[in-house]
């Protein structure tokens, strides 16, 4: 039995599609969903559903009963009063389902930056989560992604109406990217394979060597209209988070993350691409995903 958390999120939805499209899959699928009504009819027809949050030990225990594989993703919760506490509140209940419940393998979503990122807000908390899970003795694969291309979808309206998107990264510095489809595909491959053991990071680094300015050039060419990138400060990011209702701690975590990405460069060119786990190029993603999102605005 495979248990999937965050089944209605960007990665969870694509993971489920991959699993359901596997013709020779022998394992059943069970999902943990706060709002099962958000699941597609296809998913509701073919999976077991446990309603609730995987931060709830009772819900997690119920979902993992008889399961041996678990997809793990801690969802962002901007109202959380502590970034570290938020990740710990989700991770701690895992102790009750590893071993006694039968869960042997966990595939979790994390970030690049191991042994490099310092005081990096949500990224540091995610990397600490990996270490806590590995210390429980379970077989674990941490999917370590850089900047997710889908982050640009939140700015589709700005791209269409103003011809601009905003990033906190230096305009001329290479930033590695990855699509959520590749995260979902890699997660599916690992969840369907019951042979791997131990703990290991799995980098997911796309094939491009683009700076934010280079990304803007690709977007311009795909949309056939001028699009530029505008750099914003960590203070601006914090102010935006607060304006949309985030707690002071969460907003400060975002600001710290932005500062760390710029100063420590762990999403930069130093990371080699990983074509086996992240084959999707930025131009391909813009043609297949971003263009339709912008035109739909």
C-alpha cells in the first residue's frame, strides 16, 4: 500500500496521475486529504481516502495502517507561528507509523542546499526535517529541488497585463530550476520500486543554465511579447507575505530564505543538471504550461 499526502497539491496531483497510469502497479493507493471533494472523480474512484491532516497523529496512523510506502510533503502554512515548529509538528507523528505500522520507505519533498544553506528559513526547516526522518531509521529518499518553475504561475496575471514577473534573485546570476511534473515522476518511480534502501538525497536539477534575465527572454519568445524580470528585496517579500495574512515568523522565514539564496547561491550554477530525474527544460515548460496559464487570465 502506498500512502500519498497533499494529493490535491501541484506535486501530489501529478504523482497520483503517474501512479494511476501505471498498468502493472500491484500496490494499492491511499490518500490523506483535508477536503476529499477537491479530489478528481478518477482519484476518488480508484483510491482509498482518509480525511484529515497528516499532522494529526490519529489520521496518519489510520492512513498508514498496513502501508509500506509513504509520499511525504509538508504543506506551507503561512499562519504558522514558527517555521521550525510547523515542520516539526508534521514530522513528529511519523515516529508512530514507522516500524510498528509497517512503513518502510518514505519519499519526501525537500530542497537543494544540504550542508550549505544556513539560516535559510523554510529551506533550513525542510532540510532539518530530512535529517529527523532519516534518524528514525526508515529508508528515505529526499527529493531536492531548486526553484520550481510553477512558482511563476502565481504571476501569470502580472506577466499578461504588465509584461513583468518578480524574483528576489540577482538578474544575471544562474538559477537552477525544476518542474513539479519531474518531482511527481521521480516520486512515482521511487514509490513503485520496493528495492532501494538507506537514506539518500535525490537532486532534481533541470537542464538550463538561465539567469532570471535569461528566463525573461525565454518567456518573451514563447509568448511573443516583451516580458522582463524585476528584482525585489527580501523586505518586499516579507511585506507581501504579511499583507496576505502570514504570521511574522513565516514572513521572516521567507525573507531569510531569499537572503540565503542570494548570499549562499545554493540554487546556482554550481549544481549540475540531473537529466534522469529532471529532464524538463524551461522553454518546454513555458510552451506547455505557462503560455496557457497566461492566456487564461
